C-alpha cells in the first residue's frame, strides 16, 4: 500500500499536513486549495525536481513558497 505526504513552505513558514493522500494529484490539488484559502492566488509552479529519489518531488514557486510531496510505501 502507498500514500503521499505533503509539506510546504508558505510565506517562509513551514507547514506540515497530517493528511495522507491517495495520489500525487490529490496532494497538489489540496495544496492549491490551501493556498487559495490563505489568500495566495498567484501561486505558479516554476520548477519541480526530485529531492532524494524519484518519489520525493519538490515544487517551487519562488524563494518563499514551495511544497514537497513524498510517496510512502507500507
């Protein structure tokens, strides 16, 4: 069984989500809803790259805003 975790840096503040996601897309959608709820409407992903393996991907908007999605296998 696998699931995805989500961590973020939003306006230079670290945010860790306790929620587990069924897919990477679900985590990305949740992140955009979180940003919108916190009045950040112009978040654009400028780049994405693998951090330590192919299952840990960081999505970067700018220096202050980014998020990390990691696949966890049980």
